[in-house]
C-alpha cells in the first residue's frame, strides 16, 4: 500500500494454489474470481467499495490525513476467509508535492491532477468520439471500435479488454492517427487508466524468483536490456517503491507492456503477465 497525493494505491496478492489442486497455471485469481470488499476510515468515518480488481486506487481523499484500510476477500466456494489487518497510511500534504504558491495559500496546478484522452472510432480522428479524464473499466458503451486517439494532457494506459485486462499500451500526450501508432494489434480498446502525475524519485527492485527471493537488483532509472544489467531474462517478482513504471517484453522498450504502480508484486501474474520474461523497463516521467 502506498500514498499518491490525494489517493491511496493497493496491490492485493493471493497465495499460489497447491500443485495438486488442478488449477490451471496455478492462477488462483482466475479460478476463484474473488470479490474484494475494501473498507477505509478516517476520523471514525467508514466507507467501503466492492471490486473484483486486485489493483485498487482510492481517489479524492483529503491531503495530509491518515487513512486506515482493511481488505475482505469473498470467495463463493470458501466462506471462511479472514479479513486483513487494518493498515494505516498518511496521504501527502499539498506542500510536499509540487505545489505552486499564490497569495495566501497553496494550490495545485491542474496539470498535476488532470488528464484528458479522446477516443475516435475511425482513423485520423474521425467518426464518433468519447472524452475521458479518469479511469474507466468498460468503454464498450461509448464506442464500438477505436482507430485513433488524441491525448491532450497527462498519461494513460489503455487496455484491450474491460477491467484493465488484455494487451495494454502506454499513451503519453500526442496524436495517434491509427492503432499502429500505439503498437496496437487491433482497434479493440475496452478500458483505460489515468496515470497520476508524479514528481519525486524513482525506485524499483526486481527479483530472480517469486516472493522477493533469489538475486535482487535495485534500479532508479530506465533499463534498455534487462539481461545485460540483471544477468537474467526472467523477473519473477518486484517491489515498486517509488514512481510509476512500464515493463516491456523485449529489450529497447518493445513488445507487450505492463503498467506497474507502487506496491509489491510477488509473482509475475500480479502485473498481468503470462510469463516472467521481461526485456526492458522504463519510468513514466513524461507528462
């Protein structure tokens, strides 16, 4: 769990399935399809949401306040799951996160908190369009296909399937006149996630084996070839301590992409990969 200005981000990991369970690829999330009840409180004010995602962001929180969070996992085939312990974290105060000063008060520049992406059904920004300024888990009701995109501000990840699943693509500010411009495989885009602006330092630890074991190496900058620096082609777990990062399947930032927010990723499935091969990675620092 980590703070991000006026939000809190969490990554939920479940244990691996027993090898004798017969669960395909030991993917317990896909097999059980759990639902998570997220509770959070501040000054005795309790709120909750239900979600099926294991990467969760709580937005629009008060700055500089302490929030306590608890996760309950609901599985149809197992009614005896125990909730997590309450864990508390303090959101960042305005003064500490790239604020601008005006007479008598601190204000946040709109560039720090907002992004805008426009989806077009046809190439060259033609046809029906839809504007989005935040996360959207299902875009299907707004357009049938997506053949061009304009990112007017901020950075986004777009996804081939609903609920941030399938092939994913990093989109920074600019014009993308057809889906090949964002290295897409088709005109199918079904969800998007806004990447919060981040101005601090970057720190990432990668591990040779699951659960943060084996050879470890820490990075604070981009890596064009993992095997040259890490001396392994596989990353089985990682810990993102600061900043937002993109993993790439091949060296020189090519191939399938995986967006990583601050948090612990005990297995490669936690960043929605189908295998542990990572060829390169870079920081998200172009806003």
